[in-house]
């Protein structure tokens, strides 16, 4: 693991100057800090802002860069304006990444950065990730994948570095809460954001609220700790049910498989065989 970290530092120094695509999550925070340690002010952060990126995540990203004195630029990157995105096709992530990273490329050139880098890692190679195709087409560098770092290793190294994000729950844009083919619009994104914020306010950490049946059903994915807390507390279940009904969900259900990244991709084989 330490050898990989050394290789990462060497790789980053060789890039001379970089714009880091920064979401504020564990992976991009580790990459940004590593780039800043290697390059100083020749490394800066860029965050895309849209309705699918909650304000809580933006505030956390800004606090991270502010406390470390790292330059941080915000880009307006509203995916809903992209043709076809709202219909939520299986290549939705490709459409988003192509648009966002094209904008980051332009900003990087304006600010004098020679490369754009992002924080996908070895764990991202085992799932359906159409966004990686867009990165390859644009020439985006992925140093964490290059040195073969896994998410577990990134968290362990982040802890050693004293980064507050070392144990931050995983997050993906709110558009990932919708089944392919289910329309995405501002009202629906706001409902999902409010539902997940409520669960976080109740003490849950790793959560997803998946949107089904045109919004009549909310499917909750929780980690083991959250699942146990929900089963043990009848009053808590009542508060969640009431809040989800207030947000327009007629039914709520808890997924017995628990939280798992990319769970919406499970239907892809069925769609391809249709």
C-alpha cells in the first residue's frame, strides 16, 4: 500500500500541474490532497454544481479546500439541460461525464493546468461504468487506477494522512436513485434529496432512497448498522414512514440486500434481453 502511495506521488509530480475533479468524497479528497502535497499551488480543485449534487455535499467540499488553502473553482453543470439525460437512458452517466469534464478541460486550460485528473479507483472496474468511456475519450487521467489503489486502501491511507473523509459514507449523484427509463426532473430530485437528508438527520450514515413506480414507492438501502437500528425502533420507523408520505411516497420498503453501489444496474441484463 505504501509503495502504491509512493508511485502515486511520483505520477502526480510528473504531471506538472493538474485540475482535480473534486466531489468531496473519500476518493477525490484523497486524490486532491495527494496532488496538493506533490504539486502545491499547481494543483487545484474543480466541482460541478447541479440539482443532482446536494448542498450538503457542496458545503463539505468547500470546507475541505478552504481549511487546506487549496484553490477551488465551481462550475455550473446542470445535467438536466443535456439532450436525453432526463429520460435516464443506460448511458446517462456517459452523457453527464462527457459534458462535465469537457467544461473542466476548458477551465483547466484557462487556469494553466496541463492535465485533468479524477478519482476512480480499482473498485470502479468491476461494475457497469459508462462514464469511464467519456473519460477515456477526453484524455482524463485516473492516477488512482493507474497505481492500482482500491477504495479500502484509499480509506486506510486517508486515515493515516488525517483526512476527515477517510470514513465518509460513499455518495453518488442523486440521478443514480432512478431506474433506467424513469424520468428525472427537478421535483423528483428534490424529493430524493429531502428523503435522504431526513434519514441522515435521524442518525443513519450510509443510505440510499431509490425512486420506483413513478414515485409511489421509496426503496431504502441501509448498511448493517442502519438496518439494525431501524428494526429495533418502532417509533423511528413511524417517523420515516410519515416523512416519506409527506414527500409524496405512498409506500416505503427496506431492501433486504442492504446498501450496495450500482444496485440499479441489476436490471441491465433484462433490458438487454428484451
